[in-house]
C-alpha cells in the first residue's frame, strides 16, 4: 500500500522527528511549516539523503485557505493522502485568567483547535471509503495539560488540548465505519523548541522533573515513536484513544 503522510508543524520538534522516522518506514511525507522554511527544507534533505521522498509546504494552520492549498499540493505531489499528524501548535497565550485577552485566546484556539479540525475535515474527505478513498489514520497531538488543566498559567492552552481530545473521540466514532482511525497523543513535558527556553532555567527544570514520576522530561523521539505506532497497522483496532506519553503524568 502507498502511504502518504502529511505532518503539520513538521519543521521542528515532535513533528520533525516524526517525519524523519516515518520516512524510514515507507511513508512519503509532506512537511508543513509556517515560518521555519530552512528547518523544513533541512528535514526534507535528511529524508532524501536516505532515499526517502518528502516535500516542504508553507501554510498557516490558522488560515483555511492555506489548509486547503496544503492538502491539494500534498496529493498533487505525493498521491492520495493516507495518514495525517496534526502537530502544529502554540503554547504562548494569555497566561493566567486575569490576563486573558480575547484576540490572544481566539488565535490560540484558531491554531490549536480550529486549524486542526479543518485539517481533519480535509483528510476525512479524502480518506473516507464513502468517497472512494482507501481509509487512513490520523494522530492529533494533544497534551497532558488536557488532563489536569495544565501547569499554572496554562489554563487556556489546556482548554485547547481538552478540545482536541473531545473532538478526537467524537470524530473517531463518526469516521470509524469509513476506514479512518483517529487517536490523540498526550505528551508530557518534552524538550523541543517550544520548551527549551524555559527548561534552560535549572530551577524551573528541577521543579518540572520533580513533578514527573519518571523524574525527567521526554525527548521528541519518544513521542514520535508512539505517534508512528498509532499511525501504523500495528494499532489497527484502536480509534478514539488518548495515549499518554508523559513519564507517568505530573503532579501539581
Ligand atoms: N514540547 C512539549 O513539552 C509538548 C507537550 C505537550 C504537547 N505538545 C504539543 O506538541 C506539538 C508540537 O510541539 P513541539 O513541542 O514539537 O514544539 P515546536 O517545535 O514549537 O513545534 C510546533 C510547530 O508548530 C508550528 N506552528 C505553530 N503555529 C503554526 C501555524 N499557525 N501554522 C503552521 N504551523 C504552526 C511551529 O512553527 P512556527 O514556529 O513557524 O509557527 C512549530 O514548527 C504542539 O501541538 C504542542 O502543543 C508539546
């Protein structure tokens, strides 16, 4: 079976690691980026150097027109879409509730929730066996923040990831009879571009690690491997699941 995988936010962190590893397992990969063109092209070059096939596609997941174009370009270059990973996300936001700002909240939800839902819509339209597709698998990158409301100051971010999980469950049931599996992964604190600035602060990092049962933060490859398992036929009877990849969770 030909496997075509689109990864949003694929130029860095968890998305980039998933792309590099997927390429060694027979996927042709479209790597979406917003601002990180050089990083996206570097991931493509790594994949091509190992004999894989990949393209880089610009697109802001807060813009529906960009999403539509991205799906069209993916299929034009790589063939019918069979797999999707929604990794694009932002954690920067309004902070604590008393600092909430309507525009910042709207942008956070536009990227983390609405954009992800529109990507799922575009994937479902193409993958559905009702529309002549061959089915497929989707992984939405949520967060452990969805479980406890996030660390202090992350309530808005946590709310977006809670929405991702609820949507994933409902969408999975809607799409199950059409050959599409949909699951979410909930990383705990992982060392990526999103977190490395804060984790350089040794006191902050020590506090974070003390709150994790495994007493350490995770690495991108540990999340990528779980995503690849959820994408693969090895998890063929699993849909609507939330998989925690978080060293045992966290205590706050
Ligand atoms: N690292 C963690 O501890 C952690 C924990 C739980 C969940 N997560 C989730 O994991 C996912 C990946 O994050 P990461 O840790 O790998 O951090 P990352 O390296 O910052 O990756 C996020 C990617 O999303 C892209 N992105 C942001 N807004 C976008 C937009 N509007 N359109 C298209 N792409 C956009 C970013 O590119 P630009 O910078 O160019 O916008 C970046 O490449 C996110 O959904 C995040 O919420 C991370």
